[in-house]
C-alpha cells in the first residue's frame, strides 16, 4: 500500500534511521516491522486481517485517524487519504499513548 509521511522527522527515521535515540529500541524495531507490513499490504483490509497489528479506528476528536500499536505504550498514528492515484496512508506520528 502506498504511504506518505506527514513529518520530516518520521521520513528521516524511516529512510536514514535518524532520531532512533528518541524512542526505545523495541519501538523502533516495531516501527520498521509495521512499515514493512504497510508497504507489502495491497489495501486497508490486509491491515485489518493481521490481528497482531491491532489496526483500529480511533474515537472522539481523532475519529478520522487510525492507529497501529508499536508495543504496549506507543502507537503509529495514520489516516487513510485519497488522491488521483488512489488510496494511501498518511503516516502522522509515533505517539506515547500513556
């Protein structure tokens, strides 16, 4: 599935592994695992099918966003967007949810 990063910080983490010191090593490893799965997925249904990702819609003021868990404490926040090429995931942030 196509994806785009909303921040240079996350794009740098993905492409050059810049900023890895800001997160625990297990979270960085989970981030790269999740990005590999997103890259290999054909569409959003593939992400829902992998129960270990815990791909879910958020509630409340974030009802248009989705998350993938990166361990017990961190989540990868994203949105599903469309352009003239089709649907893609906009990767917003890695957040400490506790």
